[in-house]
């Protein structure tokens, strides 16, 4: 159905954009000749199609919020609603979602130039899109999609201007009744703002009849959009609505430990009303969606009470959303000193609202507990720029300090601890350098961080120091002697040992350290935490490659498994036969890392592209082994990544492995046509073998054509060299190609 909105609002219809997506020249890593056919780009385009629908739905919903649908030649009511239903139906076909879309205000833009006023995020399944993600999507899609970014920004501006902090919509079932209920809800929402401003009822058409709907009031006698929706959809008389709200409001006040944020939420959990009320498929400014990530997450009693206090103090203002984000936000790993300062001020305002009464003691505990937990994710250097003098918070930027304001005394203690911990971490990272001394405060910080005594902290530092001689060289025998003690401190010690491995410059020491670290892995009880740390480190800057990246994937592969035969041997790379492992995998760890990997998908794809760009640049060089990253290193880095992903499986891993087979399985890819690429023919044959074996594990029947294409190029690969060793490797490759084809066919 073609749309007739103004060109600056909607240039093309959703169907036209869908048709165009396949042929758009993506901007994703187009620095090499053959990267444009990268399977990863195809995978990202699939994800972008869902993201496009998320933008489309937000845009259409914003039109209802502002009720601009019938201005400037916009669509009729029927067409506008029909377009929304089409988009909801299409997006429902995306796998792994809970059937709902959430648009939520954050107010702390990170990594984007967006204004805090329009810092919203749209969440659907494991996909999310904000201003920064919209820009990245635009870069992939090209100029033809430039209006998408404007459409997203306009939608966010509408939400901001109309005071929307959350908008949650459930995809309606494919029956006329559910669709009509959604239509009625949207008609009420589109007229709510004007009715609120005029203090008048909403007049709309329901079941072919004109309906007059007074605004429903909450327990504080304030108009409430969700209660109004509930009243309108259920045709509840105003006097009955007032009585219900009053009764439930009194009940909540008398029982403030109940896990309900508002009268509206409580109504659906009262036995006498259970199953009798039509629950709106769309909710606006239900504050619970500020602290929840998924629809079926249960609100705890403590978080419900915090949310009620925030509502009482800040109403539905943007500041309320920022306060909730301060307590329950999941973005502290990328927060800046400036934003951390702002959140400390908001947390202070909240704690002062709570007061010191015994009645609210559990609320204060909940706020401080969550903020303390969030601070675990803050980068150490952020705390270096947070300064508290006489209870007043200052944030340093260069030589300039900005006064933020007073900080609650309990928050001062938390900040003081994390500043001390950051200082102790810095000393631990420089442990192998001479002249690094720890004082009593350092030991206290380490003790609290590791949940040990100060004496044990002092002992731990002594053990770490003993693993290096006075010149900073690694002493393997001492390290391995202390493995049982290090294992007591699990992932926190692993984090620092990983840092030392990264910083160790000499290859022989690095190999010794790497193999010694494997002995610690055997003792670890929560390997998923260590894998997440390694992935976070590798993908922190996906546009860069570090020599430590290869070791990160190698260690992650070890951590996935509950039995590692190679632990008794000194190795620098994972044996290829690991690809046969099935029963030796820790399946609970695999399940957890699959979830984490989906969240890192875009960064991983960018990292893969970065490695391939550097590889192509290297083999085009006259002296590839002497300039930048040598081809052998980059191929081994990819190899370790392929093995790790092959053991994991899943959609993200499958996309990377398909990309590898497609690129290296094509004898006219840029890597083979480059200046020195043929010099690495034997290594590339081994490389492709690993990718094929990985796809055998993770692939689907749709990959049979890709496997068959590699098989058809056997003669071309054999023509690269007459060297007997190389010919044997091509023969081995083709054996695994046949095996992969047979194995995937039988799935």
C-alpha cells in the first residue's frame, strides 16, 4: 500500500524499501574489492530489515501520539492503521521475540551526538536501535535510505515533545477483535493530549457509534492515560472507574510492599477482576517499562516501591526516566565521567526523597545495592575524573572541573571505594614494574573487591609479584605452583592475569604464560564470566586488531569445554580436532555465551571485516611479514575465532562461518589475486578446511549450495601450485567438503 505522506516525512513505501534493500550498495567495510559480497553484509541487511520495521512502527506510533495523521494530505484513518498492522505482522515473523515492542527514554546519549531530550531506544527481541544504531544502519544502507535517520529522529522528537517516557505495544493476534481493540486504543491515545489540555472528554467512534470517554483519574486525582485506555476499552462507567481506583489505591497505600507500581498494574492481579478486563495492547508512560528489559520479567517488591517513589517525586517527566536509568540502567560499561556525575546527582535527589525513615530503609538499600552493582561495570579511568570535596561532586575534563552539586553521604562511600579500587587496579596492572608499592588503603580496596580479608589481599599481591623476577620476566614454575591459590579468586584474578598476558612482549614468555593460564581455567567454576570478559576486550574497539585477540579466542575455546585433552601440552593454537568435540562442551556455558554473542553481533561483524581488510592490505604489500600484521598472524587469529564460533553454533556464528567459506572458497577472491596471496596457498587451504568443518557443525540445509560451490572449484585450487604438500592439503579440504555436504544433507 503506497504512502502519500510529504516527501520529507515518508519518501517511499515500506514495500518499495523492502524491494530496494537487496540491491543497495552497503557502506559496510567496502575497502576491498570483494568485500561487497560478504555474507556478513547479507546477514546485517537481514537484521536491518527488522530494524527498518522498528523505525517504521515508531514513526507510525508517533503520528498517533501527535495526531498529525490527517494534516498535510496524510493517510485516512483506515490506511494509517492498516499500514501499522502490516508492519506489526511483518516484524512478528522475526525469530526469538516476546511479541512486544518497547520504546523507552534514556536521556544519557552515549557514542552519539543526539540531544539528551531525544535519547530514546526501541527494543524488539534481541534487537535495539537508537540514534547511534540508526546512523550505523544508514551508513550500511547508503544514500537511498537517508530519510530513515530523519524519520527516526522525528519520531523521537514527537515522543519528547509529548512527554512520552515509555511506549509498549503488543503485536495483536490475527483476529478481528484484537485488531479492533488496538484501533480503539490508538484512537483514544491520538485524542488524549488535546482532551488533557482542554480538560474535556475524549470523543471517538467505537463499534460504529460515537463514544464520549471522560479522562480517568488515578488515586491522586490526576488524569492517567493507561487508566483512560482501560476505561474506554472495557466501557467502564466513570463512577465505577473512580470507585475501583479509590479502592485499589487505598489497598496499595496500606500494603506498600506489594510488587505493583501503580493502580493500573495492580488491577490485572486482583482475583475478583481476573479475566474480566480487556488489557490494552498499548501502554504509554507505564513506568515499569523503564526498569524492565522483557515483558515477562517480574517486577520485584523493592523495584516497584522505588518506581512509585520516583513517580511521586518526578511524575512522568524525563527526569523520572533518568532516575530509573540511574538505578537500573545496563549501560554503565560505556558511561563517561560527565554522565556518571549526572547520575550521582539524580541518585542523591532520589535518596533525599526517600528520607531516613525506617519505613523506607529497604528502598534506600535497593537503590544503593543496584548503583553499587552498576559501578562494577564502570571503567576505572572514569573514576579518576570524579572528585568529591567536602561532600560536593566535581567532574574533571582535562584541566577544567565542573561542579555538579552535593552527593548523598552513602553515595560518597561507594564512590570512595571505587576510586580506591581503580587506584589499586592500576598498581596491580603495573605490578611487574619496579617501585610499585601497595599501602593499607590499597589492600583494603582489593580485600573488599575480592571479598577477602586485608591479610589475604596482601598475600595475593605477594603471590602475583612472586611470578615475575626483578626484571619483570614471567616465572612459570612459580605461577603454576600458586594456581590453587589463584583459583580461589576466580574471574577477578583471571582479569588481571589476562592483562599481564596482553602486556607480555616476549613471545617465549607469552607462550609460557598462555599455557600456564590454561591450568587456571580447569579450576574455574564460572567460565562464562571469563569468556564474557575476553569477548568484551576483543570487541571493545572492533575497528582495531591487537596481537592479544588471537589468545582471547583460544582461551575462550578452552573455557567452553569441560574436558581439554591438550591441557597437558604446550600449544600456541587450538588443535583442529577440537571441531569434533560434542560431549566435551559445557552446554550451560554455551547457552549463556550465545546470548552474550547476540548482543555483540554488530561489533563481531565489524571485527571480522577489520581483520579481512588488514589481511588484504598485508598480502598486497611487498613485504607482508615485515609491515603491520603479518598474514600468518591474521589467518591464525581468524582460525581461532572460527573454532570458537563453530563450537558455539547459532545464527551469529553461522553468519561468520558462511562468510569465511564464501570468501576463501572462491579462487578469484581478492586474497588469491593479490601480490603475495598465492605464497600462502597452503595456509589458506588449511584455513578454508577449518571454516568448512565449522560450517559442517553449525550449518543448515540452505548452506549446501555454498559447500557445493567450493567442491566445484577443486580444479582451480589445484592449479595454484604443483607442490605435493599443497596438493595434499587441497585433497584433505575436499574430503571435508564431502563430509560437510553429507552431514548437513542428513540433518
